[in-house]
C-alpha cells in the first residue's frame, strides 16, 4: 500500500481517471491494495471463463494469474504451447483478456506499445472482455507524457526483461530504433470503447509493473 500522503493524492486522482474512463464507455474501479484488486478482478471473471493474457506483470503481482491457474477457469498459458502463434490466436475468442498498460492518462486514455503486437491487437478487438490491472504509477497527465512514459520507462525495462538487443538496453531510454528486436512496432491508443461492458480498468493504489 502507498504512504498516507500518496494515498490522498491517488484517491483524488483515481476519481478523475474513473470519470474519464466512464466518458469513454469504459469502466473504472479503484482498489486500495493488491488484495482488493484481486477481489475486484475475480468479480469480473466468472468461474468457467476462458482467460488469456498478454505480458501483464501487474496481474501476476496482485496474485490473479496464480488464482486463475489453480481455480475453475480455462486459463490459456502461452508457455504451455509450443506453437506460440496458435496460442496467441486463441485470445481473440476468449471470454477475458488480462493486460496491464504501459501508461494511462488522467482522463482515461490507455497507451500501449508492442513488438509481437498480439497484446495490442487483442486489446483492440476480439476477447469479449478486457480487464486491465493498473498501478497508479502508470498515470500520466496527458497522451504525450503517456507515450513518453511507454517509450522511455516501460519499453527499456521490458527490453531488459526479454534479454533482447536494442539501444535502450544500453542507454536506459528510447533511441527510436529500428532494431530487428525492437519491442516498439505498434502503438495502441485506446480512447473509446464502442462495445459497452468490454473494457474494465482496475486502478490500484500501489506501484505495479514497469
Ligand atoms: S530503443 Fe527501440 S526498443 Fe527501445 S524503447 Fe526505443 S524504439 Fe523501443
């Protein structure tokens, strides 16, 4: 849980983010800690659901992935598949897709970048429901600063995590590369959902993911 000082700020800011989400036909929730975030997420995922995910560290950090793997859910784990493409394609017909976000604006716009791009494509279309787990550390004032965060914070850390060869793994910030290994092939800005009830964002008063 955050300190009492950041909690006051995050409580206030979360209201603004949720209002912004609602104005974009998306639904926001606010959890005071990981335990509450887990409870909220499970309320959105009925038992028996087919669930997939795209690189969502935050979903691991609140314990959601473990519960889904061990519980009465059809959890599709790409690590169990030799054919990664076939596993990724299963996401498009899933009941629920789990994701974190690389960044998000105070008025409810989600910003994500992707190399393989299975994650951003599933966020945009396919799974019946998308559940985002978002630490308050991901909130940025506007779209420009959210893109900067995605490129200069999230992507260089993820590049380190994947052990790939890109300039940002040497410099710590984005060098706008066209490396064969770049994880910045596609940028998705989610500013509105046409499908009511599809996009759910659980904000958490914690620092989650990168
Ligand atoms: S250097 Fe390349 S891989 Fe790294 S953040 Fe920039 S565009 Fe992405």
